[in-house]
């Protein structure tokens, strides 16, 4: 058993809004967990790493990624399973390099995340973040996400029950359901309700039997309301969340994953490249989104960090840019990061061991040149150091 002490850095541990100057912590190998930490002179250890006065913060937790997606395949090209697997491996490495140390799949073609996690656990997937898998998403026939290799089409509560049980049998660790249409589908809209309350409730019932969580793609109404009434654990996107829905989310403990970068980047980069209808959908929603989500935040809704990585122009390196957009909702930088360190970890059910840099938790962290609490732009550094379990990956 070897212990390594990292020292000479300023620490933001993700639990509050304060930095600790002249900090140090000790990581146990092979467990990869913090066993001690403090300020000033560190306790003796087998090995030491001088971080030269830089800033340390937890790795990011991104709860909404599509690792098999190709951000440049703007017209929804269908990849083969082999192509999707290679894409996913590359995308996972890009996520980790950007500082993301834990991801939740939120609809993955070919159930690739489930299959890749098995390889990861056997040491065959180097330089990739921890994963909570979802496999393919669940949609209605002809709905958002209904594709040959990307989704399960279900059209009744019984079909949903069978499909969810099968997904868990095959190794999925969470469930993604489609409550509304979306930006990227030409024949439906954000306000189109899709899966019914009864269908989604069955998914929640089956998932909760196994202590798993259900995420609902829900951009407009009445779909957001339907998802809440079904009891989902998180609303993904939620662009048109109302005051009453926000209050219901607080009461039920439902998380909101705003994926602001996904909506922001389409009108920013999509003109002349994407179809006009798709750009218009995103642009029309963005201003409303800020208003609706500011209100939800003020009412006490718990926000998570998710980017919808894999949608058009929404690269797997953009998680750090989400935090600047979160501050537009009235969050301080610390509150924006806590969407990741506290809320994302709690949503995924891994907050006892991941998310913050506290003794007893895994030493998943990033090393930055400038203070993340001073400006969210400082976490967008491209040459940051990234560690998993105290081992440097990038």
C-alpha cells in the first residue's frame, strides 16, 4: 500500500464557496481515495507531488452525454455499431481530457455504453471517465429518439415494462424516456407530448425497484408536467418549465439538467449549416429558457450539470463552458460547480464516494492555472492536468 501526498496548491473541494490556501491531501493506492488532507505542512508519505501553487478542484460530473454521437454528422447519419464504438471511445477520452471524470449516458446507440463499461472494468478502456450507463433510450413509435439503433419504441405500459426489464437484464444502470419532441427531429416540436404518464410511470416503478434513476427528455409542455407526474428523477432540458412545475420539482426532489450549451451552440454556429427549422427552434427557445430557469433556480430547484454532448456542434470538450451559462441563471461560480460536485453526484447515487474532494472519496480532480471561483472561464483551460483516483490521466 502506497500513499502519495499532493501539496502546494489552492483547493476548492466542491462543498462550499471557499478556497483553501496552501492545501494538501494524501491519496491511498490502490484504493484511489483521499485518506487525509489539510493546510500547511503535509504529513509524511511514500511519495509527494508538488503542484506549484496551482488550483485544484473536483473533476466534473456530466449527467447527460451521448457518447456514440458524432457532432459533425449534422443530418443524423446512422453509424454502424463498430463506428459507434470507436466514436464512443474517442468521445470518452475527450470528456476526460476536458476535466469530466464521471458521466451518465442519456441514450446511447447500440447500448454501447453498457458494452464499453464491461471493457473499462477489465482495464481495456484507458483514459476514460467513470460511467453510469443507460443503453438505448425509450420513445414512442415515430417519436423523438425512435431510430433503428438508438432507441426502444414502446407504445403501452406493458411494452415499457418489458423493455425496461430487458434493458436492466442487459446491463443498463439508468433509464432515459422521451416525454416530448425535440429540436433535432423535423416532424415534432418541444411542446409535443410523447410518452404518456402511464408509460413513464411504469419505467419509474421498474427502475426504482432496482434503486435506479429515470431521466426524462422534456423540453416543453405538457410533457414536462407529464414527466413530473410520472415521478421521474430528473427532467432533461426543461426549457419551458413553469412556476408550478418548479414548485412540484422542489417538493418531489426532482433534478433539472438544463443542457444550456446544447441550446446555445445551435444558433451560435448553425446558420447556413443546419436546416433553418432546427436553428429557429433553438434560437426561439433560448431567451425563454433563461427566464424560466432563473425562476426555477430562485424557487430552489436542484440543478445538475449535463451538456447533451453529441448534438450538433456540441463537442465532448465543452462541459467546462456550461458553467458560464449557468451563471446567467443567477448562480455564483461556486453554485454552478456544485450542480456537478453535489447535485450530479447525488442524482447518480454516487455522492458517498464521488463528486467532492473529501476524505473517504475518490481523488478525481483537475489542476488549473487560475482560480475557478474567480471566473468560470478559468475552467475552460485546455492543458489542465486531470487525475482519476490520484493517477494522472492527462
